[in-house]
C-alpha cells in the first residue's frame, strides 16, 4: 500500500476526519484496480496515488484529491457510481464522472480528438476541478512515458501534452506545471532540438551563474544597507522547452537571451516590491525597454511580478524578478493556489463558483465553437484563439482586452463589441492613426473610430486573426444588401 500520509502531509488544510476518508478512498481505488498493471509494470493504483499526490501539491481540496484517487475507477476499474456516491458523496461522484466523460484524449483521427476536446471544455465550464484532475493525471503519465514500448505512441502522447495540456496549464496560471509538462514532453517530440538546447544551456549556465553569484552578494549587501528585511532571494534557470521557444523567436541567437538564469526576490508586500526596484535601479543601470510591471498590469492568466534586467558592472547582464510570497505561490500553481470551495459557515459553494471570473475564456471558447462543424477548423481555432501567446491591450478607459499574439485592431474591435467591429472606419494606437492590419503589442492603448456607414469588407478577413472577428466579418459580408468595397 502506498503511504497515504505522503498526500496528507502535502495538504494545506486538513480536517480531523479527512485522513480517514482519503485512506478509505485509496483502499477503494486499490480494490477497483486489483490485478491491473500499467505499461511500466507497476500496479495501476500507483498511477491513481500519484495523480492524487499531484493534486495535493497543487493545493486542491479534499474532494478533488479523493476524485483523483478514483478518477479511472469507473472507466477502468471494478466499481459503480452508486458505490462512489454512497461512500464519498455527490460532489466526488460529479468530479469522477466529469473526468470519465472526457475519456482518453487520443490523436486517433482528428474528428475523435476534437470531440474529446469539446467534452473537456464543456466539463471544465461546469467545474474547473475536472480539468485540474486531468492535468494531474497527465503529469504522471508524461513522467512515466519512458517505460512505454511503442515509440509512435510516446510521441503522440508527448505532442498532445505540448499542444493541449501545457497551454491549458498556462491559461490557468499554473507556471510550474506548464514547465514540467513541456520539459517532460520535449525530448519525445523534438529529440534533436532537445539535445542541442540541453547542451547549449549547460555551456551558458556556468558562465551566467558566475555573474549571478557575484551580483547576488552585492545585492544582498545593498538591500541590507537600505534597511530591507524579510527578503528572500534565489536563482531560477530557464526551463529547456521555454529556452527552445525563445531561441526560435530570436533566430537561434543565444546572445539575445538575458534570462537563461535569473534572480528572484520575494518580499512581504507590494510596497516592498517597488522599494526593491528603486534600490536596484539606483545601484545598477537597467537595460532600456526591459522593465515589465506585471503587478500593476497582471498577465491575463493572473501572473504578477516586476521584471527588470540590469548591467552588473563587470560585463554581465542579470534579469531580476520581484514579487510577494502570494504572487510567487500563484505563479507556480495559478488558479489552484487560491481555490476556495467553502462559503460562509462551511456551506459548499456552487460548483466552480470560486473560479468563474478567472476563466471566462472557457465560456468564450465554448460559445465560439458552437457553430463550427469542420473538425480541422476547431483545432486550428483552438490553437490560435486560446493557446497562442497572449497580448493584453487597453481601451481608452483603461479596460484590459486579452487577445492572441499578432492580433490587430480588427480583432480588438470585435472583442469589445460586434457593433463596434461592424462599424469600424479606422483605428488609433497610442493616439496615432494606424492601418487596421497593424499588429498589437502589450500595453498598447487602442481606440476604434466608428461611423454609421462603416461596414466590414473581405479585406478585413486578411487583417483578422481571431475566430470571433472572422465569424462576424463573414456574417456581415453575407447579409443581404451588404455593400462591397474596401477600407
């Protein structure tokens, strides 16, 4: 029997009865999977245990951890939904059934795969914990992929992890999980690139750490001299897959990448974050254009931190990240780090209520895909609209609009409202008139100029990137009485 105490020790809050219920869930899972083995040769229940353990690391609640132990029991084990409900309640059964309905996501023909994705997003919209259980399950699967005898299956599972699961973790702000999923999948999907980047990182890491260690000592002295207390500092080395993606963007020029290793400073309050930034910039010269304030302007997935890059004074360049303990926790486990499923007086909240405001993109995704019949189109839309790197730009009133990278004012207009898109006659970025095909950058202030007689043209389709914009443009063009012409 696995040591259930491992899971209990990881749980943030533990009621007196929780230990006994989780132990019972483990025994039920063990019985349900009796005699079953995984491809690695391990008893199947080891996978159930590791999935639940991952959920405990994420900071999930008791019912989610129990559902993690039982997530494969209905589909692959010898147990009924009646038994699960009787022993562990409706909430646990709801989560287990949610995961079971998703089935096994497989790249076996686009149509089947796409239908699995649709199910995933619908289940996720009902309760985010279903997706988080699926991510915990995938993390253990990808970590044990090496023991699989079929190379083609290894690559398929790894590719799916890179293209679907890691981006989902990223959208939930679960940075540590995203990084782990990517790095575990990387060698199976791009083996040659993996070896090259690993070697490159090994060469550069030593050189970078030499500057970093010296700078770290100077920084600690400077912070102490300025009276900063309760400051925690550590190093971070860029993850392999993250470095690979950045190298692709920088034409494989590693000299243009300043954050192979970086220094992280964790302080008690937001005020301290800005105080530390001021101390650093007073003592060391920052690189122009490299200061990013994600505290004042958080990333769409909730990430907060201040980033700056400075010259060390002895030929080195160091990136520094400054954040509070709460921000650090959220950067690692995102939405899972502040889940609260209990309301006042311990009454359960409506399923997933604690998360709704943070995951409007799930609802948008389901809405966007309702009328899409072509399976290939669904997958492409998914990659473009929801899994691509994001830019966040502002309306003149200061509202943040979250869009995929490479979006244009056309996409912005339709993201604000279809009427604004349909009557657009021009656009201003940061107060200057621009072409409607201009690519938007983080922090841009975008103003759409409209006129009553304005209307979409076929040329707008070339300038738009999002499914929402393209659908509205096509709909307007196809309406009877639509004027042709070009803007």
